[in-house]
C-alpha cells in the first residue's frame, strides 16, 4: 500500500489545484490518498472525484491548526465527513483571524527590511481566507530574501523567529472532537517539527490519548530519516497507530514528492487499515 495521507492544494497553501494534486499522486504511484488542506474542506469533492476516476483509493482529510502549550501544532483528520456541520463550523472559527495575523506579519517583516511583504504574499494566495506563512515564504524566495521556503521559516517565520506573529488556534480537545464528530480519526501531524521538551511531549501525547486520539505520523516529508526511527519508537511506546504522508505543497518546497516516502516499519499498525 503506497499511502500518502498528508498534502495540500490551492484551497490552503499548496500550489496545485486538488485535481492536479490527485494526478501527481497517481503518477507517483500512490494507491491510497488524502488531501488534507489547512483548516479547509473546500477541495474534498474535486479531490475525491479525480482520485476515484484515476483508480486511487481516497480518504477525506483536513489538517487543523491547534495551539498547545503556547505553540502551534497540527492535527490531521482522516476519514471525515466533509459535510459535517460541527467540523465545518469549527474550521470556520479556526480560520478567523488569519487576515489580521498576515497583516501583522507584513508589518513585522517591514521592520526587518522586507517591505510590502503582505501585498507580495497575496499574489500567491488562491483562497483569500487562507493566507499563511507559506505564502510569505514564497514571496520572500522569489524576491531574493531567502534561498528556500525552509530557509524563510528557519530565519524569519518559524516559532520565535523575528518575523513570527503568534495566533491562538483551536484547542486540542476541540480539534479532536470535531474530527470525531465528523466520523474521522485524529492523527498528530509531523511531531518532529514541534519544539517541546520530553516532559511536554509526554503530556501532549497523554492528553491526545485521553481525548481519543490513536495515531501519529511517523514517516512524513517533514521528518528526517532519523526522525522516522524516533517517532516509530514513540508509536511503539504509546501504542499509536502510524500514518504516512509527504506533506507535499509544491515541487521543490519539501524533502519528498508525493508517493516517494519509504514504507512504515513493518511492526507498526498503519492507521489506514481501519478503512480497508
């Protein structure tokens, strides 16, 4: 099973329309796919219909922005009903404030010698409600302020960096609850990206489990090979099912393309088995 259960389209901060992401996944050998746009379900019908026309299995998905211990984490929901009013309303509340935050990022970057970043970022936005740091990163790369989108996050827009502007996202309990109310399963996305101490991670995982969370991304385009092994051990220790996804946004912006990740360790239970 070549499952790729984490990627993005123009509905959030990807560069390709949902149908084009589906076609790229299929060309990459993906056999089970999920589009997981940030805090948005608007691409689900197009993604599913294209995937099914290509003969790929499809799981409806979303990636929800969460604030936990004053940091941003992401929770992927798989197998959700995209017509669930509870999930739709929760995501709408989570999206509120993105525009104001983006304007604040633009002002902050101007103080660092990067003028007109907000207007520049808007040129890369397909969905006005979903302007994000990734759109700023593309503007900054195109205009020579950084060598890559990852370089932008490392130097300017990552948590605690000079251009970072904090935002209060959904609570962990709310995000997991919305996913469950929509009939889906919650998965902790790319845990290797979060700068928590071991004690904080243990508390985070314990709370997630108490809320009914059962899975974690192990093999993801946001992890290094060493982190594949590290979070496989976390999955074993906490009894998590394991997920796999490229976190694809655009060619050249991440470590891997759709469908090209190595398989999960054979002793871990894949999260997708519940839908097969």
